[in-house]
C-alpha cells in the first residue's frame, strides 16, 4: 500500500484548486457547487447530485472519479438491481471445493451510483448501509471497503414514476446534496463545440492520486474546532424548543 504523505492546510487547498481546475475542463458547473462536492470528498462524506435530465450530473461524477486516479465503478440503478449486484456475492469454486467472495462495484474507491432512486428500497438500504458502515457483511463474513471510499449518487427530481424516493431519514448518509443548474449561454455554446469533438470527460488526465486524497482526509480530520465553534454548529441545527416539543410529544389516549 502506498504511504500517505503529510499535507498541511495550504497543500489541501492547492489540491482542491487543482482538482476543481481539472474537472472544470470537462464539466461546466458553478464554482460553489464544485467546491462543495470536493469538500465532501476531503471530509470523507458522500455526495448526492440532484437536478433535471441532461445538466451534467453523470458527467460531473465521472470527471471527479477520473481526476483522482482512483479505482472507480459505476452502478446504473434499475428496479431489478439486487443488493448482491452492489456488494458482491459468494460463489462456489468447484476446483477448490469452497465458496469465494466475489466483490461487487461498491469496493471501488469512487462509486458512481446513477439514478439512485430507481433502485428498489432493499437495494437502496444495502447501499446506504455500506456508505455508513464502510464495510460489507456477506454470509457472516465482514469485508472492509476501500479507502478512500466515496459514493457520488445522482438522481433526477422529476419523473417520479417507477422510482423509490430515498427515505428522508436516511438522506443524512450524504454529506453534500447539490443541484447543478443550467449553464449560461456562453458555456452552453462552448459545450456544443466541445461535444462535437469528443467526450471531454474521457480526455481528462488524473491530477491527484489515492495517497494524496487520503492525506487530505487525514489533514481535514485533524482541523481543530474550538468549543465555541462546536456549540455554534450544534445550535445551528437545533429546531426551536416549541417545534421540538410538538414533534416528539407522545400521543395521549392511545395504546
Ligand atoms: N454542465 C455541463 N458541462 C459539460 N457537459 C455537459 C454539461 N451538462 C451536460 N453535458 C453533456 O451533455 C451530456 C449529458 O450529460 P449527463 O449524462 O451528465 O447528464 P445527466 O444530468 O446525468 O442526465 P440524466 O438525468 O438524463 O442522466 C453529456 O455528454 C455531457 O458531456
Ligand atoms: Mg445521468
């Protein structure tokens, strides 16, 4: 396994800028969106990209995966996708007379899960569990997932027919949820020209490696947060006392 270099905060910022510049060569998205996605990568989170068809959701996920020279896999979700198609399965090796684990695409470093809301609830639940636990259990045997490990899932907010919306309570498995919006006229004209030549994402060269991403994750985890900051963050997401009481009050007069 490659050794993890030490990165200080300016080096992490430089890495982020390098990745953003590379991805932008292939996909036109607002800088802030790209920044949030890269923050998700460095903070060991997972990313959900939501927007209308054809705005570059899959292209963005592919561009990030190509930029970091990591092993990547793509899962196209459909209603008949099984949990075993995602995590892998035990197959019988006749020559050796024993079962062997054949890992699924979830064992890659970057896993692009396209149209996640088209997978059945059972498969979604298996996927969301892997994202949180970072390991997979198949027939009592536990298997560690790769490091770094990031799921970049996409979904379309229109056309709900035949889809299974992700459970609201489990959306927190994603650290970052972004929309892309439509590109401006200038970018759109450029995209048309670029598209005529080739697939820009396939032309991208990696600008970082797995060890560097791991180092950035270690550096981010080591950032000091003062007590005042922690209190402030906790206060930001607490609902006002009245809302809380109403949400959690037990029902009276019922079993
Ligand atoms: N913002 C963008 N920047 C660069 N190329 C784009 C952009 N949006 C779309 N494209 C190009 O248009 C094509 C369709 O994009 P893509 O498949 O990523 O869309 P999508 O949002 O995943 O659509 P769907 O919801 O139908 O899956 C791709 O070939 C991509 O190169
Ligand atoms: Mg797509």
